[in-house]
C-alpha cells in the first residue's frame, strides 16, 4: 500500500458552500471508510473580518433554527425514539476547536451501536475525558451490529418473541399493520383478523402490541386518534378487547398504507408485521393524516422515518401484492412471505356465523351476515347453507323469547335467503314463522306481519312463501273471529278482506270471502230497508258512519261503494224529477240529500263524480251516433252495450239501451233508430 496516499477528489455534487461537504446515504462504518475520511481535507477560503461576521451570523442562525427543529421533533415524535440496535452518530474533532488557527479538519463520522434499554443500576461516574484523534479508530473496531433475526432461524427458547403467519420476530413490542380495503372484505379479512388474534394470544402480559388498519385512511386500535399512541400490554382484558374490536370492522375503500406505516415506524417497536392483498393506491401527494411526513409514495415515507424496526410483510392471497410487500421487507431488513388463497371451509363459515350471531349491535351483526352471505354465494354446498340457515333460525327463536322481534326477523330473513327457493322449510323456520305472526298479533303491531308478507311476495311460488302466507291468513282469521265476538264487525271484516285480497290462494280465503260477502249483504239490506221506509237520509247517515269507522281498513272501500251507489240512485231521482218538471219531488229529494250528508264535503265529491260520468257518457254516445254509418253492426252494438255497462245511471245509457232494444231480432227489419234526444239539459243539485 502506498505509504503516502493522495486524498481522493471530492465530486462537485457532494460539495456544499464554503467549508463543508455533504455525503448522501448512510455513514460509512468500515475502518477503511473511516481512514478514507481522515484523508479528506477541505481548505476554507481566507476569512476576512466581514466573512467572520457573516460566519458568526450564519452560526447564530443555524443554532436558532436547530433549536426550533429540535422542539418540533420533541412535539411530533414519540417519547421513545430508541430501541435495541439503534444507530447513532458520534463526532470527534482532530483538533481543539478553540485552538484552531489554520485550516479546519473534517470531522470524523462513525456509526456506533447503542442500547436504549434502561440499565437497572445507575452507571458509575466516569471522569470527563478530552476527545482524542484515535476515538474514531477505536469505535470502528467495535463489533458490527448483529443482523435481524430471520424467520428461518431458530430463536432462543427463553427469548421474548412474536409470530404472525409463520414469520417470527424477537422482542417485546409489536405493531400489526393490516389491509382493510374493499378487496379484503369477507372471509379474507376474517382470516387475517383471526390470525392476528392468535398472534396476540401468544404474547405474555409483559409484552406490548398495537394494531393499525388501513384503507384510504388509518384506523387505530379501539378507535384511537392519537398522533403518538401508546402500545397496550398483552393482558387478557386487552386481548378480549382486540377481538371484539376487530369484529366491528367493515373492510372498504382503497389501499393506502402510508399513514399507518409512518405511525408504526415512529412507534419504533421491536418489529412490524404488515399484511396486504393488493397493489398500493398511494400517490405522490401528501397524506392528510400525516401532514409532517415527507410527500411521496409508500417507500418514500418509509425512507423518511428514522427507525430500526424491521417490517415483516405478508402478501396475502393475491400475487399482485407480492412485489410491493417484498420490496418493503428488503428495504427494512424484514422477512417476506406469500400466503396462498385456499377454499373457505365449512368450519370457517360456521365460525363466521357464530361471530355474527354473538354481536349485540344489530348494525355490526347485519354487516357480518352480509359478508357471510357473500362467502356462501361463492359456491358453498347446500349442506353448508342448510347448517348455517338452521343456526340462524335457532337464534331467531332465542331472540323471540326475549322478545327482540326486529332482530329476530332479520335473522329469519337471512336464514331464508341462504337456502334454495324451492327447499322445504326447516323445522325451526316453521316455528319462527308461527311465533313471528303470533307476536305481531299479541303486540297489536302489523309491521312484522307486513314485512313477512313482503318477504313472501319476493319469494312467490316457493314453499317458504306458501308457509308464510298460510300463517298470516290463519292469524288474520283468528283476529277477525275475536273482533266479531267483541261486536266490532268493521274491524272483523277488515281482517277477512285482507285474507281475500292479499292471500287468495290460501285455504282460508274461501271462508273469509263468505264472511265478507255476508257482511256486505247485511249492509245493503239495512240501507235498502231504510230506503223503503222513505228515509233515504237515515240510510245515508248509516253508511257515512260505517265509512268513518272503517278508515284505513280494507272494509272502507266496500262501504264507500255502497254509499256511492245509494247517492247516485238518489241523484237520478232528482234528475228525473227535474226532467219531468216535478218541483215537489225534486225539492223532497234535495232535502233528503242535505239532511243525510249534513254539509259533509263527501256529498260535493259524489255529486261531482255523478255529473262527470253523465258528461262522459253523453260525449261517448254522441260520437257513436256520428259514426254509426261507418261502423259494422256487431261492433256498433258492442259500443252501445259498453255505454250501458260503464254509465248505468246516465241519460245516455238509457238512450243506448233503447237502441239495443230496437235492434232485437223481432225489430231487425225496422233498421237503425235515428235520433236520440240526448241534448236535453239536466240540472243537478
């Protein structure tokens, strides 16, 4: 070796202003590098008085700004920035700065290994020593830091450690960073969460852990929002809290791990376990959740944080995640592993159902059940679907016993939707249908019954729909009979008519139709008897009372139809009296109408309908007369009959009927009747 080596030329890109130079990357650790640095000397410009003043001002500014940066770092950074094996920089000067007269020698930069674990015993006081020129050489000769323990190597049996998906790491503090994006939804996230819980279960109470979930943002353990969170001890209580919290998570959104990794690295644990199933959706923009971090992609963020924590990565079930996860592991001296996707087992699906049913929050339970249905739709066997459906139906019965009807109904719907439409209902499903309908009758609340009815309509034609309809019809019939016994005929008829109108294929529909027809006949007979007693007003009052009592029920349209028929018949009498110029009859009819309706707006509505039908019939009959010569006889007769059927109380219907009578076979030779007398004016009250 040349005894007097020449110092190497410092490239211009490494030079700074005046008397310094910059060196990118990690400081050199080898002895040769240290000796090489000893040979580098940068001679400053000769300093004039003005230059000295400028240097002094520059030094003051540097000290001031350095202090400010230190304060900011203390505020933003976690309290413990150290950790086992942390690299620090030790500086030594080859001359006493106070005695420098000539050129300033470049300071020696070396990396040493420090241990930040507190020493249980206070250190012995050491006398202050003056830095010497050989400090750098002695430090460089120290043992190099040990390599990070690989997953393939065996850890000492008595060493504290943790493991996640087969990757083992030594230490007391572990941070888990899990992907919670939309692609993780379903069994994929539940498997990862189950492995996370298993991993934390293996930690003892002296070890600590923390969990960060990421999608488009970061969700901290138990919903914390701290910028410097504290890790939790792995006590039994905290382990249980972790499992319950993970069950409430709903994967969705993108895949941006920057904020989560930034926070995890700043916590500087013994190791970080990271799991993801896809490409990162990060970009070069600064994340809102990490405003003090360097803008850039995930790898830029990792490089920007001073931390000794290795990131052990798991590419989960999707080969697209392999490249990023392997690169992160290599970047931080961590381990990497790819987990192959495997079919969902029946045991996993049943376990997922158990987790969902154990939730007390209806929202969380519903979300987990949706995930379960998503997994079952991917090709689970009919046997598996039936097992889970039976479990859901059994839980439905348990909730009905409390009773929690709304939650029970949700489980029943999930149970029904898991099975084939044409499958025979399970015994627990049949019991659930009967108890749900009985519960709705006992509570006097039709909501559950209506929801069951809507479910049956969605599954029309299926055995479960038939069973639901029969159960509802049976309940309505029992209610109707009880109301009849309580002398509440309108409410009873309402139940019978619901069966007839909504469940016509039920075995009870015929019985219900007979009961409703009998009621209608009784109402008509009562109104007719009052009419025959020349007391139309009493008949109107009777029917108006029934209409008012049957509001919002299926019986109201039936009673309203009878009242409309009676009113129209009375208006026909009034119209005919006017056409016959019978003023006495006309005033008598008008008096009965006014007395019966008693300023009820319903009379105005019925009178308007009657007049509207009269005008419509007149227009239709007039058009028919205009086109009778261009219309074939059978078609013309059909159109006349339509007027008679559609407007039976109108004057036009009477003239149409006369035309039809004139065209009977015995009068066929007479030809068509010309003229109608339809233009006679009619005044209505």
